[in-house]
C-alpha cells in the first residue's frame, strides 16, 4: 500500500480522536480506522474514561471484516487491564493482520508492551505514521502521565498595541463575540480553569462554559494567597456541577470555614515569597488527574507561571483596537533583560476569528546550559 494511503487513514484516525479531546482524562484521546482490501470497514474513537477504547468500537463496527484487515490507530494499543480489557488481545482475537501506529504510548504501563505482544502474535506492526500529529494529539496526556503535571494553555486577549485593558482598567470587551465563544468551546474541553484573585476581585467572573448546547464546566481554581475572595462572589453563588478550589497559604480558619460553607474547597499550600507555590498547585492538579489546565486572566499569575515553566501553549486573541497609553500587558513584572533571553514559541499558527486574530504557539523547551 502506498505511503500516502497510510497517512490518509491515519489522518482520519486523528480526526476521530479529536472528537474525544478534553473528555477522556485520565486516558488519552485515541482514534482508530480498520481497512480491508482498500475499504474502510470500521472506525472508532475513545469518547470518555470508562468507555471502550477506539480499537474496540472499530472492531465492533467491522465485525467479521476485521479478519485479515489493517488497523490504523493514533496510539499504541494498550496491553494492560484498566477499566477495560487490553486492546491488543481484542486485535489478536479478531484476526487483524497489520497494525499501523501513530505514536508509542508514553504510559510506563504500556511503553512498547502492546507492540511487543502484537509482534509475538505474528502481526505486522509499523510505528511513526503521522507521528508528529499523533504526538501533539496526546500532548496533555503525555505530560501528565510522565511528569505528574498538567498541560497548561495560557489564554489572553489584547489590543493591537498590546493592552488587555484601558488605563482605567476597563477590559470588557477586548475581543469580539466570536472569540469569546471560541473561549467557551475551549473551556468545554479542559478539566480546570486557573485564575488569580485579582481577576476575581476586579471582574467577578463566572468561569463557566456558556455554549448554545450548554457544554461542561471545568474545575475552577482560584489562586488566592491571603483569602481575599468574597464568599458571595458569583463563582461561589452560581449553579454548576463543577467544583471550586481555592489555593491559599492562609490558615485563617474563620475565612476557610466561610468559604467551605459556600461550597468551595480550600487547599492550603506552601508559600514562596508570600505567594502560593504554583508548582505544588500544579502537582496537586496532576494528582487529581487533571490533564489540561486553561490559565485565564491575571498578568501577575501568568508571569509567575511562565517563570516556573508551567505554561505549554499560548493562545492570544489580538483585537483590531488601539487604546494607547495603557500599561496593562499580558504578563506583569519586568520580564527578561535581553531579547536573546525571551521565551520563544514554536509551531505557531494564525487564525482569524471574527475581527480578531488568534495566534497560537507552543513554548519551546528550555535547553540545558
């Protein structure tokens, strides 16, 4: 089979997997396509944790046509018992002839064992088909499973002259309605939103998901070192299935009790320079199986997260507006001294959303000296 056909089927599998993005934690999103004599006979994707994996859905659709067929799967099939049986056993039992894999599983419980078992059963295996795209698909899962820390997307909106608000602090609205709806779609696909107390005090946000069909509210995390939050704020008074977690260094039991009575969970963490230790908070979120964090609002918090190397991706909505004279940037503090030390982005993309320009890029990893 021509190489371009392998890539074509794997691209279809990737597009299937994307349907489960933000719904599968603690599992990764996975897609699968079964092909027999040049025809697609089965497709599937992993919709949510606890549901069958992509390969199982594809095998069920293919039925007897899976015998002697090839399967294209974005991630190495699992070989261990979790909430569902190993997918490799199902592939072997169905008589699959060849398996084309996008990327090997970074999970130490799998890590090549699925491939090994397939080869031992006499099944042809080829890895690395659209490997870059497949790796990007599981970036959040890969980071959380290997480091214990969630993958973090920093989202902000600014005017063309680099401001997030006017000199009076007015920030409603920097971006247009189409961009704001895009953010709600993003919220719908992450497990947690993180903001600083400054954003809560100034904007009194809801931090929920408001899509035409509803959507899912993520865990709301508020970094509030001194517990300045008002128990009557909108975040704590709204009706939502999602919980609110307040990260603090305070041990004021009176304030803690008031916030707990309002339905919030208060998490006291170690202090760094009088502030919540962000790496400890991120580790706590990772322990809670949060794969994807959306860091929203708060130039001070964003600067601290950048300094602590916690941000993986930046999504910046640039509005065709000029406010002039304001000093509200997306990162607080003095920043780096020399341009050579600036944080660099890779895999940068540009997309017009309404009148705004969305610039997306991945933070380049810091190289050792």
